[in-house]
């Protein structure tokens, strides 16, 4: 076997790195490939905003025939480390055949790269931005993942733990459908918040309305980070990227933002799930894949509820109830019948309890692992 650090300007090496999952998951009907153009941009040091504040190395393991058998990315997110006062590396994009020697070679290369940069621990799977799905799937393999969330082969946990990683946290994703009995008290609480606190949820009727929100995304998200750990602020460029993606395939009525007076103080983001179309096009948008994606956006019965937060000073007063009440009303008489509530921290007892009270069944689990490099 031959281990190489790929040159991200070498199109052939980049293609080998990106094509490996297609072989490993060729017989897995649940797997959803990434959008090809997004996957390529991740490795583009000129176009990926991450490289303005971080570094990364991409490793590829080749067999004697020159075919890829494993891959791994290791990240030094300097903005994250500065914000959290840590010296932590991330690992991401791990894919590998069921072979411990191969996994060990990949991770040893990542460990050496991180140590050379003065980093003292490594966690993952954790991506380039806060919007990347994180964690290793350890429960729910029989279900298709929500768009943007990672799906993994069941033996990956065994390989990662055999290399020496230990679990550090878990993220649960839940299921809810139109037949779930939504508690009436949630709607009553939402009405009280409107009258007593003056909260209102802005209606978005078109993509033009959403464009007006884009320039506020960074402040809104970063305000929700105050007094939290394990995250880092997003830049204006990262917010623009999210906004452009959101506008491209969002259903405006599924974007919920709470205002107090004229100031946005909380958000709940949901999107039509276009995963079935991505499977059909194998992640390719051009030349005709975009048509499949647009059609799927109009006919899918699934939504992904992915991203929620309240700014400091407005937490713990029922904002979650107001957001979900408004979301429930929006989908009541719509095409949507099912929803994935994406990646809630299992240790967030209050949030987990609130969501279970809404009738959400947590049926998928992703796990974050850690390894001490000292």
C-alpha cells in the first residue's frame, strides 16, 4: 500500500479522493453522495473560505494497482482554536475498506501532521464549517440520511476505536410526521410570547425576501454562540455561502426568524429534502442534474429541520416553542408529511426533553470521537 498527501491542484488526485466513496457504498441504497461541485470546492484552497483561517491535509491510501482504498482529511481550524482556547485538530472525510492496517496508516499520518503543528488532541468527524454534518453514524443505518448529513458503513466505529479513539459526545436526529400529536400547550405558549414579550416571527414569501436576511445571518448565528463552547463564529463570506445555498433550494415558508422589535433574536431553518434526486444523479448537477433537483424540491414529502438558535438574553423563555409552533402551522396544509430534526446534542437535556415532548422520535445517532496526541 502507498500513502500519499494529495496535491489539491492535481485534478487526477482530487478525483481519486472524491470517487472512493462511490465504490465503497455502491451496494448501500441509503447512501447519498455529496453534490459534486460542493465536494470539489471543499478541496479548492482558493475557493473554500475555510482556508482563509485554517489549514488541512488530505491523505489517500492506494493499493499496488494504484486504486484508492482509504482516505482522510485532517484540519487545523485556527479560528476554532482561538475562540475556544484549544489546540485541537479535526478529522473528517474518513472512508476506508474494512482493514485495520489501512485505517491505522491514515490516522498515523493525521496524528503526525497535527503534532507537527503543535496540536494536542484530535476530534471528529468534524468538518470545515459549522454547517457541515458532523459525527460518525452509529445507529440508524437502515434510514437514508438527511441532506448534508454523513452516512457511514457500520464497521467504521470499530476501526476508529481500534486506532485508539474514545467517544466524547453524541448527536441525535429525530423523526416526526404529520400524524404526530402536537401538544396544544406549545401553541398557547407561543401566543403568550407574542403578546407578553412582543416577539414576532417574520414571514418569508419569496426568495427575494430571503435575500434580505442573508446579510444578517452572521450576526444572528454568532449571537447565538455567546456562552456556548465547541463552536466558532462564522465569517461574512461563510454566511454568504450559506445564504446562497439556502436561497437556491429553500422553501421560504420553512425559514423561521424571531424578531424582538426590529432585531432578529432566534432562528429555525428547515429545507425540502432533495436527497432522492441526488441519489438519482449521483451528485452531479450538470448538465441536467439541476432539473432533477428542482423537481424534487417541489414534490418531496420530507423536510430537514437543520439549525436552530436563540441569542443570549432570550434563551429559556419559550423561543423554541414559538419557532416549532410556527413551523407546524406552515407544514400543516403543505406537501410535506415527514421531517428529520437534525443533530441535537444528547447532553443538551433540556432541548432533548422539549423535543421529545413535541412527539419527536430520536432514531439516528452520530458520535464524536477524541484522541490525545500528547
